[in-house]
C-alpha cells in the first residue's frame, strides 16, 4: 500500500516539475490525495506491503514525504540504531563519508562506522567479491564486470548519488608558469619528460608526477576524460609515482616546484595554502562551474549498498538513509559540491524501493 501511495506522490511531483508554467487548468496538487483515497480500497493482500521491512522501521520514524519538490525519507533516530557498519572504497568519498559518520555518531549512534580508504576498485572488490562490506564508496559508477561479481555472491548493488567532485590538478606554489592549460596540454603534462616539452617557454626541468593508484576511481576518471580510456600513456610516463593515499600525493607535489598531481577537490581545499590549482580550458573549478558542467573535470560521487543487506541489517538501512538525508549538511565544508535535487531524489527513491516502501 505504502509503495502505491509513494509512487503516486512521486509521479505527482515529477508532473509538477514538468508542467511548471504550463496549463493553469491542471491541478496536480490534488491528484495524490485523490489517488490515495482510491488506493485505500485496494485489497488486504496489497496492504501487506507496508510490513515488508519491519527491521528498518525500528530505526526510522514516519513515512516519506515530498515538500517543494524534494523527497524527505522517514526520519532516522541515531539513538535507536544498533549494530556496526562496514564500508570501504574511494579515497575521494572518504572525507565526505567520514563527516557524515561523525555527525551520525554526534547525534547518538553508539555503534562503529568503519570507513576504509582503499580506492573505488578495491572497494568494489571487497563488496562484490569478498562480500566483506555493507557499503561501497565510489568516485565512479560501478562497472558491468563488478556487477557480475556482485551477482555471483547474491548481491545486487544499488547506486546512491551523494554529491559532485571537481577533480583538482595541482602544482607547487613556486610554479608560476603553468596556471591555465588546455585538455591537450593536460595530457602532455602527464606523459612528457620535461616542462619545456609541453611549452617551450616553461623550464627545461623534468616533470615529477604524483597520481592516484590504478585501483582509484580518480585514476579511472582521469584516464577516461584525458586519455580516452587508455591508461598506457600515463602509466609508462617517466618520473611518475602512484599512491592510493591522496595525502602522499599532496606531500609529493608540495615537495618540488616541478611537481604536478591530481586528486579530489576536497584534498586541494584542505591544502590550498600549500598548492596551486590549475584552470582547465580557462575554467576555474567552483560551485557554479561544476553545477553548470563547464568545468571539464567534474564528476559524480556515489555510495552503493544492497537491498538484502539493508533489510537484514537495519543499521545499514538507517546509515544510508541518514547519509542521503544529511549529506548536504557537510558536503561544502568538506570541499565538494551538492548533487542536484533531482539526483538526490532519485537516490532516495532507490532507498524506498529497496526497503519496500
């Protein structure tokens, strides 16, 4: 029953969005109550759907609502949530997940949220192959091969969009020659031997590169956007050091005027006094350029879980709910950018469907 009512509410909201400024004779605001009244006459068997996820109900209060076009999930009371939560994956998502978990604890959750920063690929391996984690953090969408691995152990990963990152390409503060590069120059900076090979006006010094490891979603994204999905050029470039730890990359770039690297914007934001950030195609990464998609290296951030996990472990359902409901409380302070209302609504809808609501 609740699933039927919720679906009608969501359809009404989408209709409102699509018809804004449209025919004034339409009255979508009255559709949901009317439909809900009609739905109340459905059979008793259908009403059993409301009790499909009793475990999750223990940690949430009320029902989902839609206000001014935004979906609000049933409220989580952290004081009532019991049991630990294990997550792993993207180093980019790590500071965001850490901030959400800290707020979750501050509001009364007495369990432990484990968050391992091991890269998106390694995170999916632990979630889809070993089955060791409840939540997988990712700075790229899950691959088909990873979905197949999940399927092999009885898991069906559900994608929850939680924010947006502007990948930051950074240099040492002593570098006063490279401030704005084209995408072509960016590719050259991560393959050429010397700075002067990219631009003859730049120093005839070796380029020292500090980049994420191959298990990182940040590495995958950069290769896809800059090298058309071919990792060989960047992996075969001289003077290139890889690490899954973004703090190692920060230290590397900080250590030489001829160094360059890339990682999630939050790590630049945290170390802005130690690093320069490059404009790409004359566009500076910012909330406005990320939101408008004019910054060439903007990308979505995700967490993944599974309906069976969330129904069997109400603490995981509560954590994912809380993450989606409160991520915008902390995301800008961490150094990332909010996902659109539409993207967050879709993630919340995925949660409701997983919980049979």
